[in-house]
């Protein structure tokens, strides 16, 4: 595989984590414009753990998950009375607050391989884990892809659980949920927190792969893309967000010659897909139809 | 026993309920009637936790549950249906019973009695309204309600459907449940032989009646 292709595939894998985190929040009925911040927190956490503290990657990614989900937990409590548009704006404000705070975080250490540690607007440089451990881009792709696959498989199994079904009901109709004894509060808190963790984990991998992160990388466009992938792909099944990523990045890469006009194409593409598939490609209704077909086949 | 004591509810300065007292005893069937805007649905919403009254209390077996959220009341056995049936268009009806296959199997007689088995794998938009109403009631029955409030179940139902619906209620609401039907038509209440109260000018007309 060419290095170019490996890089594209790795980027697709990493951004899938944001898409899935947006998906998890959409399931409980909210729209978050702030998942990029948790991605960023995960990235900074992992950079700190590996480059500054010399911790193992597994522990570093675990920290990334825990810390970013803690921030998400705070967001979920702060927004407990907000929904719809108000939640969307609150999530964006929270994300910008965290991102802009990173501009002020400075703690650097000089080493043989250069300055490391968060350095305000200049970001966190020299995250050398990938070189120190002789990880080739191909190997890193394998690490990222297998993490993503594990997550997807986990979600596919959980999709049939009572937890997820109740969460979907909370997202669809809180009044019915309440009437059958499901408290929306817990599901919202739980899913927003989990989504933060997933984004943070992806951000951690991103920091290792990129070897350098700075606050401006975690702006709103990153979150908007993640959200758009979930919406394009559909909320019916955990593979939806991945399909969104695949369509978008696949297409955007193939039209790189259009340079900055690519974003116009991206907007047009989202619009076109949503006209044809108003509920995304793998919509909940499509999944239900397929399930019904399978049941009928089994009974026949 | 579920008691509503001294309920007062205002909507923008208009008094909808004014010192309403009623008690619901398990095993009873009660009809709450009244014209449009007399506060029937408001009373139901307060009893099931979907609204909070300005004054007064909701008492369940002696415990004050006035400020409990609706889902907590539902867990305590206070269930309801909706005037406009609420289903997710994207899910087959079986999934919208929100219960396990095991419980469905054990309560198959209810589903058979409701005549809804043929519709379990349909989407809501493929199913006539009377069936959807019975599915809503079945959903509540599968969770063994102690108090079941039906909000305008006859809305949009023809006379024959209503007869059928009443029959279903008579067959499957047992002595463990208090059934409360909120309606402005009387046919269904007569069919299930409910004790009828009327809301007028924010009061239960027959005064403070304990059933």
C-alpha cells in the first residue's frame, strides 16, 4: 500500500471515532456540535501520558477515554435541562471554552529530541511514541482499525440490548419513555459521557499518529464533519457513521484537484444525500425492514 | 389507593382545576367526563406525574408523590395511554411493546384477546387506529399496572370498534387494577360499567367523592 493510501485510511479510521461519538448522542435525541473538544482533550491527554510521563499506550488511551468522558459528564450535567437547539449551542460553547483554554496551557520540557509538552498556541510537539516504538504507518493503521472494529462490534452487540432500545426510545419520544417507566435523565447522562470517551479515545490515537497537536485542529468544522457523517450514514445501525465517513472522505480525496472548492462539494453532497435519504442511508426504518424480512424468512 | 387531594391548577391565570379531590381504589372502574377544556386531561396528567399542580397533593398508599417524575410513577404502577397514539414510525409494533419475548409469550392470552398478534410485525402506519389503541393498552397491561389511565380512548373510533375495545377492557382489566377512563363520550364508560364523575368549572360535580 502506498503511504498516501495508508494515511487516508488512518485518517478515516480516526475521524470515525468522532462520527460514532456524534452518533451516540444523536441516539438519545440530541445534536452535539462539541465532540471535537473531547477528541482534542483525548489527544492532549495521550500526548501528555506518552511524551511527558512515558506511560504505556494502553494506559495513555485509557486515560484519554476517562478524562474526556469526565469532561463530557460535566457537560451532560450542565445541560440537563437543555434540549434541541439549546443543547446544540451549549455543546458548541463548551467545546470552544475547552479549546480556547488549551491556548493558555503551557508546560514544556526540553529534551534531546526537542521541546515537549503543551505550549499554548504552538501546540504539543514531538509526540514521538510512534518513532520510539518503531511503529510503521501500516502497523499504526492496524492498531487504529482494530480499535475501531472492536468498538463497532461492541456497539452492534449492544444494539439489541435493553439499554440501547430504551436509549433510542428516550431519543425518539421522552413522553412515551416516561410513561413506561424509563427515566430520560440517566440515558442522556450515560450516552453523552460515553460519547465523550469514544471521541477522546480517537483523539488519543490521532495525537500518536500525527506526532503533533495544536488547539486550532479541534475547531468546530471537525465536529460538524463528525455530525454530518452520522446524519448521512443514518442512525439505524453503528455502521452508519462509517458509511458517512467513507462516502465523504473517499469522495473528497478523489476531488483533491478542486482544492478549496471541495468544501462546497461537501455541503452539496450532504444536501443531496439527505434529499434522497432523509433519515440517512442506514435509517432506523431500513434496519427494521431488514429485521422483519429476516424474521419472516426464518418463520417460513 | 391513589388519592388526589385539593388539586388546583392554573394555566396562564385561568383556573382549570379548583380544589379537586378524588381517590382511586384498585379494582374500581372510573369514568371522568366533562366538556372540552374542563380539565379532564389536566387531571390525568397530574395523577400520572406529567404535570404538577399549583396546590394540592398526590398520595399513593399514604406516601406523598406529588413531585415525583412521570417515569417514577410509572414504575410504581401508575400507567397511562395517550389521546393521540404515540408510536415510532420506524419500528415494528412488537418492538414498541418494550418488553422481552419471554413476557410476551407468558401474556399471549392478552395479545390474542386484543386481536393484535397479526399486527406485531407491522409498522404503525400500516395498522388501523383501533388496533393501535389496543396495542397501547396492551403495552401498559404487560407491565401489570395498578392504576391505568386512558386518555380519550374513543377519539377516532367508530361505534363497533368502541364496543370491541370495551369488551377487551372488560376481559383483561382485573381486580388488581384501577381503570380510569377520561372521555367526553359516555358509550365506553357505560360499556365497562364505570362509575362516572363529571368535571365542571374546575370541580368534580358530585363534590368531593371518595370511591
